[in-house]
C-alpha cells in the first residue's frame, strides 16, 4: 500500500531574522552540494531582512534548476533561501526515513517532471506533496534507515579522515616552507624566488569537449572540471583528456583562487587555470600546497577574474630540488590515502544509491540484511 508524501511530512514555513544568521548557518542552492554530499559554507547572506528557517533534522531540498538533486538533512538550525524546500517529518515518521525517501532518484525525477516554469523551473509544492510513498510501520522505517545510514556513516568517516590528512599535509608544508623549522627557522641561501610562469606550464580551460556524459562510463572515463566548488568543479565526463600529468587548477572567476590538486587525466573547461609543474624544479604537491597558502585575487572592476598573463607573474619560493623531493616523499602517502578514500566513497555512494530505491519500494526485503 501507498500514501502521499503529505501523509508523512509537511513544509516547514517559519521565518528567521537574517541578522541572526552567519555564513555557517545559512543555506542556499549554491552552497548545497550535489549527490547527497551536504553543504559548504555560504559565500554571503541574503540582502532581505527575513528568510526561511529550518530546524535540526529537517530535510532541505534545492527546488530550482539547475540545482535540482541537492539535498541535506540538517545537522543544526538556521536559515535558508526561498529556493530551498524545508520538509518536517510528522510525529510517527522516522526522520532518516523521510530523508531517504526524498533522496531517491525516483523522487527527484518526479519533482523535475512536475516542475513549473520555462527559464528556471521550480518544483511545484502541491504536486510534490502528491508523490506516492510506501506505507511502513516505524520499525521498518528505522530498519531501512539504519541500513542506508551505515553506508552514509562510512562515507562521512572517510571525509573526516581526508580532511585530517589534508591538514597534516598543510601543517608539514607550513613547518618546512613558512616557518622553515628544519632549516634553522630562516630561508636557506641557496633557495630562489621565481614566477609561476618559470616553474609551470600554465593555461586556461576552454570550451567543453564534443563528447560529454553526465556520469562516468567506460566510453567516458575522464572527468571534466570547471571553476565550481561542488565536487571540486566536476562538470561531467569525456572520452579524451586534455591534461595527463599530475597538476594544479585554480578557479579564475566566481570563487577566485579555489585550488585543487589533480592526479588523474582530465579535461579543464572555461574559467579554470591549469598549472603543470616542471618536475625538474618542483612537484605538483609542493605547488598545490604553496598556492593554498596564498591569497589569490583577480583583476577587474565589474567582475573580477584571474588571467593567465597576470597569474604567470606571481612569485613562488623554490627550494633546492633535494628538499622538494624529500618533502614530496613525505606527503605522497597522505595524498595516496586521500585518493584511495575518495575512490572508496565513490563505490559506497553507488552502493547506497543502488540499494536506496529497492529498500524504499520494498523490492528488497530489509529484514534479510544483516548489519
């Protein structure tokens, strides 16, 4: 048997004073991450005096293209954009079960199919509440949630481990190349200052490739990156990469100065600066960690941007090669572990997304699964 979504939840409609919010407690469609990845810190607060509020354990859902398929189960109370729907589970409904019902790709497909508008379609609230949901008692709801939560908890743990590993790499870099602790706390006399143009092959991402897939397939295995923050700017996948070497990218517009280390072949597109290091001088990991310590700014009055000719002139401290090699050998295992965890999370996400609709629909008997 089935019920309607309105039978298990309602829209949370309270307002909050924007003055009570910070960039850490405000959620917009832009700082929600795709693929059930949660949220990041907002870049700014809205200019209005009041905005929507949400409470801990509410489910937030982006409700405007191109930001469909962004969802987050709130870990704290705060405020959000009016383009974010806030769902509140009814008393006899497990909050995690509601989250997974709304995380199902079948629900996203329904919300998009019933959306209204042409230029920037929005999900229709009345239609959304008519979405069919299987009826389960609270024990079965919790059992379904527990199976899926185990996978999500593993994903979250890997993220926390990776954050710690990244901080370790940054701390080692700071100790060596900012505080110069191994070198008597001063810059050795045989180190030099060069420019980014001297130590790397720098370029700008162009138009998207001819062949593009929204998912990774055997025929489209190589990631396409733009200057976005979500998924480190992942745009899609293509058949032929443009850059094969371990390298660094820097966003050139929007959130200028967002630095990423790329270790697999990829295709950069518009508004993304690429730097392929001269490995006879320094490593990609040294370059990445150095740029992460810098305050990178753009030029322009109406809309700032980072241009390759200007960025090439940026100075960089270059130690002797033996020091760069020794440092790189120390941080290599940290990044290897980060990348291994990222690959594991891809597998876990696929597993969760495969199990989710089968568990929600009842096609897979949850009581046959041992945790």
